[in-house]
C-alpha cells in the first residue's frame, strides 16, 4: 500500500485500526463468555458438561483449524480469507444472539471458532504488505495489544450487557466490530499470497479435529456417565487412535502442517510445555471462577466481571514487566519462579471456604495473575527463540496450536473434576429423584431449585460442595504448576544474552511487543511467521 515517492499511504493506519478491532473482538470473546456462562446456565438449564461444551466448542475448532487456515490464506489470498473469517465470525455471533437452546449456542460457538481460526494467523501476516520494516514492529505490537486489552474488558463488558440486556447480547457486541473489520479490509487491505506454500492437508486437518473432539468429549462426559461407560471408552480410544495417526502422518510428511520433529529441541519442548500448562490452568480458572463469584458469593454479572480484574491486572502488569527481569536473571529462572508463584497462589486459593469472602479471593487471584504474567512471556519467547530461522513459521504454528489444546483440555478436565466433586459432595437428601438429578448438574441449577422450594439447607450444601470442588481443582493446578516449575528449572536451557549468537533479536519475540500477550488466544509473534 505504499505510494512510491509520495510516501506511505496514510490509509494503512485506518486498516490497522480495523485489524485491532478484529483482534479485540477475539480477545474479549473468551472472557466475556465465561462471565455469561452462569446466567446462560440458569436461563437455558445447562448442566456443567453443556457449559464446558459452550466454552470448548470454540477452542477445539480454533486449535484444529488455525494452521490450515493460515495455509489457505497463503494460497488463495490473505485479504480474501481474512474477510471470509470475519464474515464467518459475524455469522456465528448472529447465530448466538438468536439461539434459544444449548445446542444452538454450541453450534454458534463452533462457527465462531472457524472464523477466529481464519482471522488470527492472517491478521498479522498482512502487515508486511502495509508497513515498512521500520514500522512493522510497532504495528504488530498495536494489533497484539488489541487482544491483550480484551482480557480485562471482556468480563466488564459482558457483565454490563447481562445486567441490562438478555444473555444473547454478549454475542451481539461482536457484530458491529466484525462488520467494521470487513468493510475496512475490503476498502483498505491489499491482496497478498504465497503460491509456494504447502497445500492444506485435509486428512491431517480431519484427524486433528476428530482426535481433539473425541478426547474433549470423553473427558467432559466421563463424570456424568462414569469412566467405565462404553461410550466414554469408545470415544477415548478413538481419540488415541486419531491423534496417533495424526502424529505418524505428520512425521512422514515432507512439509508437515504440525512439525513434530521440533519437539526434539529441548528449548522449544520445555518452553512449549510451560506455555501449554499455563493456558491449561488459566482456561480452567476462567471457567470456574464466574460460577463461584455469582452462584456462591451472590454477585451479579457486572460485579463478577469487576471482581476478576485483580487477576487480569496482575497478569498484564507482570507480562509487561517480565522482559527487564529476564534480562537481569535469565529466562529459565523467571519461568521457573513464575510457575512457583502460580503454584503458591493456587495452593493458597485451595484453602478457600464458604466463609472466606471476596477479599481472600482477590488476594490469591492477584498472585495468580503475577505468576502467569511472569511465566508466559519468557516461555513464549524462549520457545520461539529456539527455532531455526527456516522453521519459524511451522514452529510458531505448532506452539500456538498446543496452547489452544492446553486451554481446551483445561476447561474439559478441570471442569469435569469440579463437576464430579460437586455432585459427590452435594446433599440432596429428601429431594425427589428428578430434582436431585437436576440439582447435581451444576451449582446454578442447585441454587435455582433451592430458591424456588425455599430450601436453605440445599443452598448451603450447594455452596459448600462447589467450594470443595473448586479447592480440589486449585490443588491440582498448584501441584501441576509446581511440577512444571521443577521441570523448567531442571531442563530449560540457559538463554544467551541479547547480542550473543543465538539470542532472539529485539522485536522478534513476543516479549518485545506483547504479541503473545497474556492469555491472548493464538497470537503469533512478529517476525516468526515464515508465511509473512
């Protein structure tokens, strides 16, 4: 979009604004839904498993399609596929606003995941055609900040919408932003492509989606059906077969979409494991906390969004402050220390009781945010810095895919653990069998029944059972983070100091620009996408 001697076209900054709006929409879509889930569960009668699917349908599709979506943009035009992705996201959001039952919401979230998978890798890959190398780092940082800003905005916007409008309004907010993005892309973005990029492997794509879907289904359904249920066993076995077939196929491919051989590099492997564990914990916490704040502590949706800010604030502040600390002490020490802080916060949170109140929750939430923020930036930077230059694109794609998989499994596994612990601890003595089954589906359902029948004992038991399940989840998170910290301290390589051979160049990693902003879904760091 440069205009030769006349200088760069000033419209490029308007185009950048459109991309920021698109990434901001994707950034707060996850957190906005987490705040809405308790309200949606009450209005739609969704049990815990259905709530997990409303969250995970988006993440599973996102993880499965992000790499093939980037290749489609390379071959058929990045602007064309970016517009298509925004259009699909718009359609999914519109379907969500019109949904009347759980199945329709899950379908809408699936469609939105397809759109997000198209938008995320392509939003950054079009920037080189808009900006000179001197402007590109700034542009990528601005786009990335859009997703990061969405994290604290999501709970607040979602809470305000739910307090003033119907629950479908959390999807309605996406429509004008997606429409603006489409219009700006049509009018301002140039078309670029790379015909030499690998073709999309439809078989690998199908194996990825099928394997992840089967795995998540088995984990979500197991608490209700039992781990020995034939359907759970069959889907679990199918997941193992499909994922194994995917790994074997990708290992034999000359130009694989998922370059598994990169996991043989210690720096990439252990930094990726740390980043994946962090998304596992964060996604599980964001699924669990809104129900605790609303159903147990009794806050409304907006109050819940505001009360999540200590974690979001600690997360963003720590992520921005991580780079100087890494420069002083080294990435291995900072990643390990951040995971230890996260473990301490989770173990502290596991001491929560029904009488703890929000003050104690705010304390350990703030520490969770700091631990996550100090870990994710050097972990992402270390993973990307360990990649050979000629495999940066495939490596960043594998890293982002595994992060999304970690988030999906976090929602599924930790949510299932919570549901199982809640159901086992809930006292439904004296309730008719149908009411007892409904109350055991979720804390929201139990509170609704208790309120309608004026059963104070059931309400108190539901609160205690949910807090017990939450404490168990936090205990698991704390142990997992502590084990990860020990692995990081033992096996992460010592990164070279800036300027030494092998050190990442300034602006080339997520820590330099915030491109891997804390918890931001699927961002690719500047200069790491070979397709650019």
